[in-house]
C-alpha cells in the first residue's frame, strides 16, 4: 500500500515538472559482451495437454518386462543424493546391471511399474508404483520411498518425462526421461542439487544413462 501511494505522488510530480529532453548520443554505444552462461541441466519443455487416449497410446511401447543391460557410472548420482561412501562402494559403479528388471503394464489411464532390483543390486526391496500417465500426484520416490510430488508428462520432442521433488528438502530434485527405440529403453536421470553450486553459480547436477532391453 505504501509503495502504491509513493508511486502516485512521484507520477503526479513528474507530470507537472518540465524536464528538458536528453541529447541524443553521438553514435552507437557498444554493449559489453555477456559472460558465458553456466552449464545447467536442460530445462524440460512440456507440450500442450493431449487427450488421455493419445497419452496412453504413446506409453504402449513401454509395456512388458525389461532388464537393465547397460549403465553409466552411478557413483556421482548416488553421491549427490547423499548416499554415504560405504553405500556407494557396496552398490558399485553400475548397480543392478543384468539384474534389475522393470515390468510395465497399463490399466486405464495409469502406468504400473514393478521394479525388482535383483540379488545384490541394491539394498532395496521390490517396489510397485501406480501413477497417472499424465498429471501430478502426491507420491514417493522409488526406491528410497521418499514422500514427493511427482509429475508425469510428454515433452514437445516426444519424450516421456517424470519430475520428482521431495516434500522435505533432501538436497536434490530428480528428472527422468524415457525413450523406447529398437527394443531398447533408454532411461536418462538428471539429479540436481538444491544446495551445492559450481564456480559459475549454477546448481550442480549429474546425468546418468541406463539402458534396458525387452525380455
């Protein structure tokens, strides 16, 4: 309210005062070169809301049983998530490789994922999640069972995307993209810190790719 009154007074005073026009600059003024932008995790771009039937149809290639057959080093990802050194050592660089399976089914407008991490893959029990194919739900992050807001959507470039934001700040947020091509499911996980920044002031993030083969 105070700011509004001050703005009104300044506006009236400006209208009553005669201010001579400023002389035009003699020539063009060169702008200082902008510093290079700090690297950040690429921002997702959501597409306009599509009919549920279309979204369900897009998810049909994910239906079936999948085995993790390739994985990048998960160490930086697990470290950023706060997994202690002893836990990261036990998990190894590629936890779940040739052991973890994901079975996907569709019921109505819901996607059901049953994950089995396999003996020795992780110290986690099998887990099943049921979520809308598109939409935002009050759910949990699997496998840690951290209460979180989970958002599911198709990006403009046709990539199925999941965003996970823990309800209590755990020091990170997650974004996961999924693409099925030639019997391979490529899962890319972006983990972004909510606390740690690099020398350029951007939040630190990791990018990890895991590939699953249909069984």
